[in-house]
């Protein structure tokens, strides 16, 4: 066969394949609300969820993993109740309550094995803010829809570069706070903004005296149960009273 016709045939096949792939992406590109739309609900809705909380780190070949159970409960913009418990023995728990007092003052109360007390605060938060050090809502792109715990979840991803100190405050003390790192943030939420999956991945390679030292850190929160419209008010009130707080808003 004439080589010229072989080349023409190959070119035609390649063009057809590219066209099919392009059409596939046009047809199957996920559609749904923007990250910012659901994130607005995340700030204000009422729900309680239990999560598996997992942390993996590989710092210059030193690998470690940590596992926790994580209960997060919120009501509106002010009330938050959190319990973080280690899965290994002996189990230890951290309790956090944020609420507004009847005089309008916002307080945050903490109870852990080594400390317990309440202090005024001037900010509220949500679970996405807690799990992701840097949240730029405009940088998240919808990548898929999934079924998680029976919910139709919208999943978003954001990739950016920041300084290691913004992700790991302890790196500042080690003199590594200004090291640039690649950060990938993933969030899957229900239609009313309940986070079902939050994953943060950090990667960089340090060059120390001619040696390459990778830093690879991943932390994830995977929901295992969700209660819409439920706030653990009695749990929060019991903890507040044990710390001497009796008048909430």
C-alpha cells in the first residue's frame, strides 16, 4: 500500500479518536452546584456526623499513621460540639464546645487530659475550615458526583502551592515554614452542605546537603453516619456545666 495513504489513514483515525474523547467529556462532564453554594450551607446548617479520621505522614522516610474517631455537631453559625478520640489504647478524648452566651459573648471551651477551660473567641468555624488550613472557595472545581451513605454527594478538588508553615505550624519552629509545598484539597458534600469526605494531601521534596527528603502528608475525614437537623445540645450543655458555664444563648 502506498505510504502516503497509510499516513492519511492514521491521521484520520487519530482525529476521530480525539473527537470521540472530546465529545465524551462534553457529554459526561459532571454538573451541579458550585462549591461556594454548598459551602454557604456548610456554615449555617444543623447536623451531626461521625467520621473516621486518618493521618498519614512520610517525612524523609519516617512513616507514621494515626487513627481517630471524630464526632462533629453544629447548629446554625454559633453552636459547635466536637469529640476527637484515639482508636488505640489507652483511648484519650478531646472535647470542644463553641457557643454564644446569653450576654452575646462567644466562648470556646476545651476539655482534654492535660487541660480544661473556657475562653472568649471572636470567630466561628465549620468542619471544612477545621480540616483544610486554606480554603479558597473559588479554586474548587466539581469533578464528580458519588453515592456516599445513600446521599448524592458532589465532590470538588482544589490544587495550589503554599508554604509548609501554613499547613504544619510546627515546621516554622524547625525553620522549614517557608518551604513551598503542593497542596491538594478534596471535599464531597451533600446538597445541603454536609461534608461526607474531606481529604488534604501535601507533597514536596526537600534538598538537604545534596540529599532529597520527601514530605508526604495526607489527612482524611470519611463520614460513617449522618443525622440531618440534629445538634447534640445535651452533650454540649453537660460539658459546659462541668466547666462552670450555665447561661448560653
